[in-house]
């Protein structure tokens, strides 16, 4: 171990050098701690920030498809993003895998214009698919459950879409989930069946009014049962069959009792970010035609409370799952501001059978900013300045000790006061 003292300066010079070495060791130790904090802890914080993507949960509608048929699933939360949003990065992954679905259309699975395509679907494609949307300031995720079943008669109840027709009146059958397959096409032909028997084209009871809709006149109890609609889809030089099964129930026109199942009581969001809160209402097997659904801010309807359009209601959606009906209206913030943290937002649903209201509040999300990382460079600057000050201070004390030595001895040495190292 090395020690230093001022040659001939006595105990004062020796004490000064010992103090200098002690402070130097402390300075080096602080440098090492700061360096470790900046280069070891910081990447962990970056990872958290990069993965700070809001998860909106699993979509309430499970997609049940037949093996061998094409599948097209639109990113469920894409509806809540503005069409004008620039530089949106969208990815799909399966079962929490880090590997995203390929983007090449030549593959059996690919992503195009917000839609996940699987052509044809196989049993092994069943699973949970998560869509991630990200831009420079916001990111969210939502998952969709996909089940691919064999083409057997046993599977038909599981893959049937429930629809209700009013007794002694006219009702509309809709061939569901075909929007991605018929988009921008004018030559789409759909064949309708009842219990696997084709419906007669000249039968006045059935009238095709739209590409995917069939009007049924004078509905009777005998019209209940299983219907199906079919079309063909061409891809890669091959023709694929698309089939949708519908379970028709004939009933008197009656309202369902609505039950709000979403949103949660508290929603976390970052100030300045875009936020969408969906209000999902369960209707059972009833008819949702006259069910009203809207949002309120405190005691005022959203459309009246925010006439500037910063907070708006999204479009109403109606869909069926497992023979049960749902409706959904989202509340969209663009952006979230501090005022929203002190506002009571209420989802309200009403029909002639029932009235319900569910309150939710917006809470500011925990900040991912780390003061430790931000102050690390500043601490380093202070340590460097402190080291320079200590060095100059010690140097000043050494020169002072040399001056005192000259005064005591009364000699003017030809060489400056020297520091001798003793090993």
C-alpha cells in the first residue's frame, strides 16, 4: 500500500495527503456507483417504458370457425382509433408469443389493412390472438379468442349465430361476419339454406334485399330452426367455401333485460393520451332493437357536455355470441386531461323492461419516469466538480505547508517543495 507525505513538511503535510487519498477513494467509489446506476438500472426502466402498452382485455366475442374455411379477424380496437391517426404500427401475435404474424400475403397467415387473415384455418390455429396498435404517443392491446372446429353436425350448435324473428310479421336474416370477404366486391353471390335444403329463388316468402340480408315475410312458428348461408372466396388460385350457420327463434316481440358488464369502476390513463372506454351491455337472447345506450358526464349527456368534440361517443355495435346478444358504445377521450380525473362518467342503458346505470372514473396512471435515472448525469457533474475542488484544496494546503517549512528553517530552497513516496 502506498502513502504520501510532504518531504520535510512535518505532520501537517502528511495529514493533508492522507485526507486527499481518502477523498479520492470516496470520489472513485461514487463514480462507480453512479456508473452502475446509469448503465445497469436504466435499461430495466427502458424495458418497462417500451412495454407500457394499455391492455383492454379480451374481446367478449369468441370467433368460432370451421376447419378448412378462411378466417378474417379485424383488430378489435381499430374502430376506436381515428382514421386520420398517422404512423400507426399494428402487430398480431398468438398466445402471448413474442413472434408476430408474418406480413407476407403468400403465407397462410398474414396481416393486411388491420385484418388478420388465416387461409385456410386449421385446428391448430385455435388460440388467443392479440392485436397491438402503437403510435408515437400511445399504445394499446386487445385479444380475440379463436376456436377452429371440425365440420361435423355436432359442431353446428357451437358455431350458430342466434337471431330472433317476430311472430306474424316480417323479419330480417343476416349472413354475419362477411364484411372482410365482400369488401370492394360487386359480384358476391350468397346461397341460403334451411336444414341443408336450398331456399327456392322464386319463393315469395323470402326476398333478398341486400348482399348479406334475407327478408322473411309472414313469420310463423314453423320458420324456426337452423338456416345457413354460403359463399365462395378465391385466394392464391384456389376457391374456399365460407359458411355461416344461424339459429332462428320465433317469438313475440319482447324486450330483454339489459345488464351492463363493462366498464370497470376505475380506468387508468396517462394525461395527454388517447383513451377508449367501451360500455358493453348483455341482452341475453332478447331483441335489442329498442334498447337505448348512452354516456353521461356527471349529470349531462356527453354530446352536450363536450360540444368541442374532445370526449365523444363511438359508434354503436351489436353482435351475438353463444346464442346471446350484446350491444356496445365506447366513450372516447382525445386526449385525457386533468379535468377528467374529477368527472363522474356513467354508462346508461334503458328499454321498456329495465333501466341501469354504471359509474366509472378515470385515474391518472402511475408515471414511468425515474428520478434516479434523470439525476444520474447531474450527480456525475457534481462529483466531477467536487473532485476538482478537493484536488485544488489539497494542492493549496501542500503549498501552504511548504511555505511554513521555509519560514521555520529560514532557507530558500532552489527547488520547489517535493513530495516523496515511501513504499
